């Protein structure tokens, strides 16, 4: 199981508080976390002052319009709006429509979806740690994933029956609509297969690199997602947004490194395994993590493209993805335990599978109402909640450096939302 391999990998690598160079390592982590916090707060200050400047420009433009003056529009300082004209002229004479203001309800729905996804990721990580690390439950990962996909399939089918929505699927009985969606679901096999390949890449990586390296390199999926959005969706990010993303990834990486159990104990590094004994093997592991991150970014952007460029509802696409995922994970679970597919399950495992299903639904809703990058930001930011809850519930690691890392993640996430 991936979670088992991850737990095993945590036991390797030197820590900043281990034997040898304790003071040097401690000073180094103090410096890194302090510098990141200062840069994040400076970026936050820039975003706030820029927002206030934009608000002042908007107020000035409004007063100028009331006085019959010709003012520059705040959203485009190269165009002017004369009188009550609804559109402006670009440099080549073509009409340029002003940006459409987003409704308050749309903003609230997006914020709720992102917030719930962040909470779900934290709850899922904590419950999985409790199940595998404390209760030592021997359940199969394939059985939990398969059950979660089956539950997501059922919820999506119920939603399709309750709300028709704008869809190219026939507006007839649920059975006919289900048949249409399954027969026309080939495109959704792509992300399902990608997720399967990502699982195998995770196995390969965790046998060759330590958990700290895995956690840091895996954060590159945020950059892969942003780059692929530019290529596949034509959506470019501004320099301030790239800066905020970089700070967030650095903050998450800092927390991931300092939260490793081996980095909080006084012992030295464990002896490396055979798989991690050569440089070539280590590079293979790093390449596997990078491939995993690239595939994660591609799957996220691909799913967003399917949601926003085709005439099917989010529930239609969720059902199709769950269908293909069940075709993968259910036979896998049966193969591992032919007579007892739910071997090792308990009430905690049932809740874990339900949380997984809820997470899949929330991911689709976040991608639908925001974008794929917002999904990655929510999952990355959830480490703040997970770290705090782990400290209170499981006596997990906590230090000034970790708290500064949490500050970096929170301020960077806020800055990303505020800058244009």
C-alpha cells in the first residue's frame, strides 16, 4: 500500500535535530523559515496595498463619471470609457467589452467548495494516519479506493436523477441517461488510467527516495498544473501570482520536511535500503516523482477541460470517471483478497472510504467553479490544518519553524487570491 510505503520511508534521512551539527542545522532551519516568512509577508503587503490602490482608482473613476469626465478604467489603463458607453476601443479600433463582474453567489460557491476540499483533505489524511499508524488496520488500498468510487458513482447517479441540468445526455429516464453516459465515457478513461499509473510511480519512487525528497519534489505538481493550463487552456498567470505560488510551495515543502518523524528524534539516519544505495536508483526515484507530478497536473487540467468545454454536467463527468475507476480498483481489490475483498475493514475504514468519495466530488466541484490550480492550492494548504490537528491529536511535531511555514502558506494563499 502506498500509505504503508510512505510510513516506511519516513524512517530514513538525517534531520535538523539529529546527532551531528545540531546547532548548525537548527540555525539553518531558523534562517530558512524566517526568510520565507519575511518574503511572504512582503508579498502579502504588496497585494493589500495594490488592492487598496485599485479600489481608490475605481472610486476616482466613479466620481469622474458622475462629473461627466473621461476617466481611465481600473481594469485596463490603456483604454478609456466615454460617457455611458458599454465598450471601449482597443489600439486597432476593435471594440473591447469591459470584464463581466462575477456574482456574489458564484464567489461564495467557489469559496465554500475550496474550503470544504481543504477540510476534507485534512480529515482524510488524519483518519488514514489513525487507521494505518495507530490501529494498524491491514485493509487494501484498492478496496478503499474502489468502495469510494462506487459511492461516488451512486451519489452522482442520484444527483443526475434529481437535477437534469444542461447536458447533451438525453433528458429521459435515469436508466437511458446512465446508458448514454457509460457508452460515451471513453474520454474519462484517460484520467482514470493516469491515476493508476501515478499509484505505480508512487511505489517506484518511495522505494528509492526518502519521504522528505518525495514530499518536496511532489509539490512541483502545482507548477506543472499552472504550465499545462497555459498550454491546454490558454490561461496565463501574472508574475505576482507565480511569486505567490512559489512561496506557497516553499512553505509546504518546509512544513513537510520539518514534520518528518525522523527529523524530530535524536537518532542518526537509518541504514539505506538496497533500492536507495546507488545514485542511479535515487535519480530514478526522483524522476518517478516528477513524472507523478506531471501526470497529476495533466489529469487535473484535462478534467477541467472536459468539464468546461463539453455539454455535460459535473455529475455526468463524475459518474463517468467513477465508472472507469471502479473498473480498475474493484478487480484489483478482488485480486488481492479473492474471498474477502473487505479484509481488514472496520467502521473507521468505512468512514475513510466515504471521505474519499466526498473528496472526489469536491475536487470536481472546485475545478468546475474555480479551476484545477485552485484544487492543488486547496490540497497543498490543507497541510496547515493537518499539522495543527496532528499536533493536538497525535502529539505530532511542532516548532517555531513549522509555525513560520504555516504562516508562509496562509499568507501566500491569500496573496494568490488577491493579486491580479
